[in-house]
């Protein structure tokens, strides 16, 4: 699944540096998805406000390697 955040508290308004800075959000979203969906998820930021895109976008996939 793809999650898009328009106003991310971590980086909205930061200058464009070319970096992706939302590492905390990757872990946070992973935990929220696990709690609500009952499965482990790997979440990776694919677009970031600080990289010049005006949203933060995350891809979330079920972790096939997770122990049940």
C-alpha cells in the first residue's frame, strides 16, 4: 500500500536538501499497521518534502520474513 502525508511534522517546511529524513515515520507507521492489521509491515519512504517533493510518501508491504 502507499501512504501519503501532506503535512509531516518531521519535515514539512524544511529546505530542499535532496535527502529523505522521515526515518521515525517509517517505524511509527510500521507499528501502527501491525497493531491494526495484525501483520508485520516493512515501511520505506519513497518521497520526502526535504527531497523536493511537497509530500512524504511511504510504501508499506507485509514482511514475508517476519516470525509468526
